[in-house]
């Protein structure tokens, strides 16, 4: 939570944070400012002090909404710095940062860098800043012991926003299911009233429309992949492909609040009309593992222990896993889940590089998404729900939605 | 254009490019790969050679769509690098980069950095990489003499995509105008059929819905600001505010192709029902300057010369400008325009820091957006169209749309 930030900075021996970039679609900046239309901003937070938000003059009202101390870039006139640096924009920008840091009382110590931005320009500016402020040392983390660690525990207000996104997301998934169920078939193909095939592009258009109608945004697109494509976990599906019966469709949807706020993440696997026996078997295997793992979730457990458990369960069913063969492209080929918030993927992670501190603590929000993939057999199955640890320390599914494989057709 | 990249690298003494980040909403990566659902990728381009795209195993099909040489991260096993670095993720990631660069034949020279990404982690990785590959030196630019310079000149395919976005954008603007014109009034307020005030939030909801319907995305939101808010160029407007008659509404809309592709940028200023005399005067002043400046546009002119010209014209009308008083918040307080493409703001720029090489060359696409702002008088006016220099060297408006101030009500 936000009130942990100073203690986390102290524990990490960090004297100040510098957060750069836009006010939207920029998790660290959104977390500390509350979001807002800031084309470009900087935030400096000294340990133990309130953050200062630097903003353009035209965006002073948007900056003020943050409730933070604000300072306009006009106080740091680039035209003068450009004169001092013979027109060198990188050096002039470094000079501006030097004055901003000095005004925040940050002239020595370690500064941790945050924010999503274009890498090259900032790298050059910070390299020059390092030269003109030798008392400062810039650093970044992986894993992140400060902001992402604070963000790992959600407040009740954050949980409510994520649940709202979950309701919107599953609402749209329900509309997609009803739309598909309402179409006709021609042979093995789903067709529109005019007889043309229903395509993946058409379905994705409806998803974006229905998300916008519900006030959500879909910046990372949707996975809606059928057959062999469903067998490749992140294949998005080809817009021109028709929907055919009896093939697995992996439908993975991860929209966010408008303006780049909180995300939801959800997957269902469907077959139109019927499912062949080998698909039924594959689906039953994934569903069994999903049920076993979610039944074992416990407050304060280290998330990656469930990755080990999931590998065991799939291996017991006879499927290849990346644990046994890191290069396998069949069987269980990804990690069990990930934290979720202002990023679609954040701490706690469940992969092998995750830390022992990435636990399912009260207020953490995370996906559980076991899956099995056999691209050469033209099939893939994934079931994903977003879970959290509630205020009583119980694991709880954020929003419920049926896990049926087959969508019956008329 | 893309075919200039090697020459621009040579002229800038850059031996290789490293482009980091996602495959979508990441201009440099989208430019070089064509876009695609890559959660995380790296692209290394050595001068004179084809680019190599590094990608996750699950995204191999998406990577292949780029047509570039692709290499899977599986070839660079993090688990081994983590062993070599005692579990230090930053150092392991640097080790992976070292192997990737070596495999591309890049072990000495200057590497220019590109891509939109979370700054802290990459900064730490590159700082470590610098230590283990002392023959490489990393750099970034402002202004950018390589990629953004190449991107400044659009191919006919790029122009067609931007024009399509312009048609979608102005189509939505027309729907908004027709919607507003179709509502009733109650005193000085626009009201819905049920008598409730039409709010800014309601209009923005419709804008997002209609954009989604047309297959566009609106990642940076829309400016729809009335009265005093219209007097602050980047104020987005408050969702709860009702629309009242006779006040300036600044409507600035800048959507992009789904997946973070090409943008359009467009502004109209409207008054519902009627306009007071001082607004009519302000609007006439802006329109006159828009007409004068666009009539003077010429192929190969340096863009910022029109900024000087715009200042002269507004000053001749008696308005304050930032040229005379850099701290003014009244009158003409921003620059005339900016290039447009995979970014909503890119080269050529017209501001005082823009270079003499930022010219209106054949194939450049740019906005012309003069405006006047008087927040204390509760009004602001901006008129913006996107222009380009066509294949005959003529300046041409990308898409036409009426510049009427008043929306007549029933």
C-alpha cells in the first residue's frame, strides 16, 4: 500500500524516487498521482517527504487534481538552459533536472528510477545528469523492492475498482458467448444471417465496442485464437479466420479502466457446437488442475510454490512441462499466474525467477491460469480467473463466470 | 522513410540500434516490426544489416509476422544466467543482452537506444551491460537524427493509413455535432430527453463508443473542455460538467489505429446555440491566422518559421504571446503544430527548440493548430487540422471538415 513507500525506500537504501513520463498508461505515475492528462511530467519524492509533481503550464489544472505539491516547468526555463549548453537539448534537460532535484533538497544519495518512457532520450539525459551531479547515483530494480512491492497489496478502494473491471469484463464475455450461440451454421462454419462466415476480426470488433460501451479500454488487444493458434499461448488469432465448430477457442481478455487505470484478466476456452473426445480430455485435465490448485490457495503462501504444484499435477496427468524440458512447446508451457493492478502483469509473480517475498498476502490480487497446449494437434486450453486474498485472509475469486467448454448452437 | 535508416545511422556515427519494449503502443518497435502482440521484445539492428527480433517462445507466430530475422529468448536461457550471477536478475538480464549483441556481431561501437519501456529496470541493466561490454557505448538523442528523422517522411501507404484515421476521426466529430444539435435546451443548459443535463462525461462516452465502432482506439483520451477549462489548452474537461449554451467548447480528438498504430489529430471549437460578441471576435482572430498561415505553407520550409509568423500575426491583432512574455497564460501560449504518425507528437516540431532540419518535406504530416486562450474570461479557441505535403510538393489538408463555430439548436 502507498503508506509503506517510505519504509520500503529506507529498507532499500534509496533516498529519492524519480518517476518520469505521462500521467496515463504509466503505472508508477498513475499510482502516485491518481492519473490525469499529463502529456509529460516528472515526480520527485524524497524519503519522508511529500512528492512534488512537475508539469507543463497548460496542464496545471490536471496536475492540481493529484493533490500533490506541484511545480510548473516554467520555473525551469529551457530557453535559458539551452543558452547555457550551446543549444544541446540533452544537456539542457539534464540541467533542468539538476535544478529540480536541488529544489527538492536531493543533491546526494541514491535515486531510484520509475515510469514508462522512451528509453533513449532519458538514458542520455540521466547519463549527463550523473556527470553534473556526481553526488547522486541512479538505480533501477528487478524485482522492485519499493513501488511494485507497495502496489502488491491493494486497498479496499483498489479492490473495488478491479472487481468493477471484472464485472465489465465478464459482462462482455457473456455477450460474446450469447452472440456466438445465436448464429447459424453452415457445415462446420459459424455464419452470419447473410451467410458469410463469422470471423475472428468481427468478434474482436464487437469486444472493443462492448468494452467501450461499458467505459473500459483495451490497450493490449484480446487473444481470440482458434485451433492451432489456440495451441500457442499468446497467439492473438487472425482477423480473417472463420470460426469453425469443434475447435478450441482460447479467449483471453485483459482490459483496463479508461485512461490506463486498473486491469482485469480473464480466459475461457470454448468449442462451438461440440468438442471431440481429445479436446474433452484436455479440458478436463486443465479444469482438474485449476480446481486442485485453487482449493489449495492459502494466505501468506509463496506464489511460486503453486507453480511447482501445478507442474506436479500436469506431469502426473502425463503432460510435458517446461520444468522437465525447458524447450518444450507442448503441454504446460507458461507460469501459473501473476499479480494484477495498474499493470496487467505485476508482483506477485509465480515464475521461477519470482522471489520468496512474492506471497499471497491480504489484499494481493493475482490470476490463476493453468493451460495445456498442443499446437501440432490443433488445440490449446486455458482457464483463467482473477483471485484475491480478502480482508479475512481467505482466497476469493474476484468475479464468477461459468467454466463451460461447449457453446451449444441452435 | 525506412530505407534511409542505414544512411542516417552512418551520418550519426551509430553502429547499431537497440529497440526495447512491447510490440504495440511503442512507436519505434511498431515502425520496424509492423506491430504485433509482443508482450516484451528486443530488436537489434546493426548498420547495413537486417534487424533481428528477439521474442518469447509463446509469441513466435506474432514475431514471425514481422518478416524480420527472429530469435527466440529460449536460446538465451535466463535460468543459466541467473546461476552465473548468483540470482541477480539485473546482471542476468545484462548477460543475456551481451550474448544477443555478440550473436548480432555487435561487440564494439555506439548503440543508440529506442523504445518505450519502464525506465528503472532497463537503466540498471544497461548500466551493468556497459561494465561487461566496455567496447560498447550506449546513447540516446534529442532531437533524434535516426529513427524519428526517418519517420518524418511518410510513404504513400502510411499517408493512406493516416487519412483513413482522419476520416474516422472527423466522422466521429460529425456524429458528436449532430448529437448535440439534436438535444433540447432548458434555460442555458443542453438537456437529454429525460430533462437531465447533457454532461461532458456522457459525450466522451459516446466518442469512445463511436471510435471503437469505427475500429479506432483512444489511448490518450479526448479534450472536451468548456468555458474556463477551454481557456487552458490541455485541460480535458470535467466529466460531471453540464454543457451550457454560448460558452466555447474546445474539442481536441487524437485517436489511433487499434493496437497503437497511426494517429490523427483534430480540433474544433464550438458554441452551442449562440456565441457572445467577444467569442465571435476571438474565433474570427484565430480563423484569420489559421487561414493566413496555411496559405503560406510551402514545401521544404522550416516548420518553426511559421511559429514566428503566427506570433507576429497574433501580436498584430493585439494578443499576448509567449514570445513576448514566456510566462503568459493568456493569448497565444503554445506552438503552432507538430508532426504526426505512430506518435501523436513527433518531428517536425514548430517550437523554439526545433531544428532547422525539421522541414515540411514531401511526405511529412503535421498539424496546424493556432489558438487563443483567456481562462479568466472563461473562453478559449483552437482550430486544428492535419496537413501534409503531397507527391507534387503541394501542402494539402488531410481531411476536410467545416470550421463553423456555432452549433444551431432546435
